[in-house]
C-alpha cells in the first residue's frame, strides 16, 4: 500500500497510498505533484491519466494511459486503451481545518464515505 502521511503547520494533513507493485512510486508521485505543487483538487489528480517507466531485460519503455501529454524522447511506448488498474489504485484522505475529504481511484472498485458523529 505504501501509506504516506504528511501535514503542515497550517492544519493541512494528507494520508495517501496505492497498491501497484513497482508502480506505487510513480502513481503516488504523479498524484502528489499535481495536488501539492500544481494545486489541482485531489479527486482530479487521482482521476488524471498516468505514465510509468517500465524496465525490461532488453529494453525500457513508457507505459501510458490515454489523454496524457508524453515527453518527447526516443523511448518506445506501450499505450493503454483506457484507464487501468495497472497504474495503481490511489486512495487518499485529507483534512484542512474542519473540512474532511476522502477520495477513491476510479481504476479500483471501492469508494469512500465520511461519517461524522455529533453528541
């Protein structure tokens, strides 16, 4: 799962993780980059198409989902026709002040729910 938890001194907290073997790192990096550095909403970053650099015995290639801008290089590519669980199934929860958000990856079956309890 590679759970990762981060927080800042303004009260923002984020817990994020993904199954995906060697693709965990690239899935999380792409989601975190878009969300934290580009300020894109968390659900939109998780829904966005992904890439993954595959290392084989005799070649390196770039696997990618549709609708993503690819870097210009000479690497062979392995396109996927649709979003795929191959690229991970990121799940995340974040808190900012009193606001809670839980996000599920549409590549993976499942969902989220926030339950609040009032006395």
